[in-house]
C-alpha cells in the first residue's frame, strides 16, 4: 500500500482530495499542524488512528515521518447513505448489500467485491476497524470490479445494520453452526448478507442483529469455507432466487 509520510505531504494530499484509506498519528503528537490534519480528515471522512511511535516506524519503514503517516487508497469509499440511496433508486431490483464483519485479507475483500458486482448486488459495507482497506492489492484481486462497485465504510457496523432494518431490509448472517441452510432463506426482498472475518466469524453483537443465521452444508472434517467462497455461494443463490421470481 502506498504511504505518505510527514505533515506537509499528508496535509496536501487531504487538501487535494486524494483517496486515503486512513491516517496514523503518533500518540502525544499535538500541535496546530496536526490538529489541521485531523480536522481535514474528519471533513473528508478519513479515519484517524493514534498509535505508538514504534508502530509508525514500522508502518512507514522509516523514522523520518514526523509522527504522521497516511495510507493511500486505490479508490475512495462512499458513505453508507450513498449505498442505501443507490439501492433504493434501483426500481428493477430489490436492495442487496454485503456487510463484512472484520474481513482483513485484501485478497478476500477483492474477490468478494468482484462476486458482489457479478451477482447484481448494490454494494459492500465494511467497518473502519478490523477491515482491509481499498488497497492496490484489493483492486487487483477484484480484477477491475472495484471501479464499478460502491464500497461504504462505517464507524459502527451494528448501527448500519439497525438502519437497514428500519429501511425494510432482512439481515442474513452466515454462521457455520446455524441449523438453517443458506438455501432456506428468502433473498427476494431487500436483504443484507452478513459475513464474518477470517477464522473468527461473526462478532457476537453482529450475530445478534441478524434476522436469520444460515450455514453452508459441508461434508468431511472441514466445516467452514473461505469467506470469499462462502460469499459467492450465497450471492449466487440470491441471484438464482431473484431470477426465478422475476421469471414467474
């Protein structure tokens, strides 16, 4: 991931509207110039994190960063409201969104973005923390799909789920221990498909906000699939159901 180091470089990138995944500032680094960076970042919805100076040294691969490092994104995210509005404006299809609860591998994120676009879903929603950013690796793994799909970053995924429910969405979460098969869920109404992170699955608060929990039946000793594979299975089931309803 491309990095910008130093106060001037980061400030100029923000002022120019460059796509930035996040800004990391050394703990204890406080002056008017840093405050200006924080202000600009908030105006542009760029997450700001405060870390130990040693973490910044490792992140920047140098100690000459003046306590400020920005990670440049391959593409800017959009707001959650933008994704919801895009889905609402589509009169031909009911809303279909993918929510990722802690997917940190950029290759998985890229693959999910590609499948989401291929199945006609309206966008992907990711949290600010515990999630891969829209890096060049993600862009390459998506094989061009990132340029055509809306990806929203939210501060609180659970709150976004609650807003989706208020807007009439059903939330279907994937959980390997769920008794209900993914084919038993109805994906023909507005629906959000909720997927957990690698190895950990859904967090407890996220799981509780789902209306239904479904699993992918497997045979043999392996119970769970890679998250990008699981996303593909469920998204194509949603596409199959929606096409079947349209044809009928």
